[in-house]
């Protein structure tokens, strides 16, 4: 039985799959349909002022929404996300900031869970996997284009990792960069689909090769590089459009011919391929495989420009750096007054004056929007080793860099400060 039936709010229980008669703008959950996994969620539901909602008795556990809801922590009764010890929870940001943080984290986890579901079924149910991926990308594109101005938010999520986290990061950054480069409609959708699925061929590989945390032998590296062709082959089985397949095929090609598998030059690459190649490298610099040392986002952007400039289309690279800012989210910084902080959000209108979580002596963390704070700014970027251990644990307890997009605040849009 899959038809929804009304149920009184006092009768809901853990394990029920429910539908809220509200859009996600009017409740704190990532989606309006999910399985109840905790008493905290029930407490929050009872505070929404509803007398009844819809219950789906026959809803199975295999759906993407079930997976996502089960992996998302319940909001506390006051509408704030429970702290995980991470500065990026941003609980001191006030009601609007907490709501944005919860929304971004929920959407990110839903996307990661959807990717995992696609990876699980793509070899046996290729068409169903494509439909699931297309639905996610379509929702992300619609959400993105609704926002007149976007900021990039840093997330701290210990539940989403591995290839799902990489796929979602690349999709989010590719869509943002595609919009910056004025891609629209089907072009933006195809870019997002290629970004999400660019590494899908790794499902055919042993984990020690596809997600290696140690250097690979020559034979293993050759096997690793074959994931490009296998991703294209799975994309063909899924029935992906040719433009999507081309971008997937080019996600390791470099404009100077140093990439693989075909050593193509810049003029041979599609616009989506150029975007995907750049974003893929950036995320791997911050979240590396094969035993490499992770770079801070500031270091990654600096390396792309100073050491790898010839590898990328100059217009795409310039647009990416302008979008990310000199201090991208996840950068550890020292302010001009000596305080230490973590960049948590950047919008392109104020690339030198991001939102920073500042470590205050004796009073925890303070959220500081540098675009609205006169008389202060960033002195320099720091490496993790340059911070005291206690400060690093408070500001950045998890090394993985994960992103989602949010609407730039109205105040930030109106503020015309430096940067």
C-alpha cells in the first residue's frame, strides 16, 4: 500500500514515512517527504502547528529520500542543528544563518545519498540510475537559478564521504561556475549531469584503486585511468546525451595536452569539459587520493593559478578564481587584528571579504561578515600546522572540504564594501 493516508500528529512514530503538507521553505527538514528516524524529529514535527499529515505505510527503505532522511540529523526543538563539534555548524549565526546551514547540509546529504543509490544500481538498472541522477540535477539547477546571487558555503559532514562527496562537490562547483559563465537551460543541466557522473566508472574498480589512499603502482595507475572510458561506457548504457558523454570523457584532459586519455588541446575541449577538468582538479587538491597531502582551499586556488595556469582555459580559470575568491570557503586565516578564523562562505560580489567564523578567547566562535565589518579584514592565509592544536580542532575538526550553494544575504548584496 503506497497511497498516503491522513494521520494525526500525535500518532506519528519512529519508522513511519511521512509527507508534510508544506514546502521545504516552511519547515526545517531537507525534504518534505522522509522516514522518521528519531524522537527529536517527532518533537520538531509537533511544533509545526499541524494537526494531521500524510503517512505512507508501504514506503520501502530503498528510495533515495529514505536514505537521505535516515542520514540527516534531526533539528533540535528550537530549530537549530545539533552541534557535531564543527565550527561550520554556524549555530551562532542567528536564525537566518542556522536555517541556511541546515538547508545546505540537508541538500548536500540528499545529493550524496542519491549518488550512492545511482552507483549501486547503474550496472544492473542503468535507465533507472539515469532517471535518479537527472532528477537530482534538475532539482539542483532549479534551486540554483532561483537565487539571484549565490554564495558558496562550507559544510562539515562526517556522514558523506568517498566518491559520493567528490561527485557532489564537483557537481555543485561546476554548476556555480557554469552559471558564472552564463550557461543556461539544457547546457547547465548537461554540465551538472556530467559533473555528478564523471567518475561513475569507478564502480567497476576495486576500492584500493578507485579510492586509493596510497600511491599506486604503474599497473594500478593505468587501471585507475581507465575509469574515464568505463564512465563513458556506463553513461552510454544509461542513455546520456552526447554532450554529457563528451564532458565525462574530457574530465581529465588539460588545455596544454598534458591530460588523459587522449592528450587533447584546449581548442578540442567542450565548454563543459573545460569546466569539469578544472573543478575536478581543484577538489582533488583539497580532498586528494593516492596518498597526496591535502591543500587548503587558498593553497589550491594559488596552485591552479601559479603552477598549473597553462592546464586550463584562461577564461574558465579566471572566472573560477573570481567566483571562489582569494580565500575560498575552508581557508584558515588570520585577521588583521591577530584573531584566527575559518572562511565559511564567499560570494562573488565580495571575494576579498568573506564570512568568517572567528575564534574568540573565552567566548567560543563568532560569525563575522567582513563585507559589513569596517576596520577589519584578512591579513594572511594559514596552513593547519600554523594553528595551535586546540584552535584547529575547534575551527576545522574534519579535514574534508565540502560545499553547497546558498542565497547571498540581502545585506551582503546591498553592501558595496571593498573587494
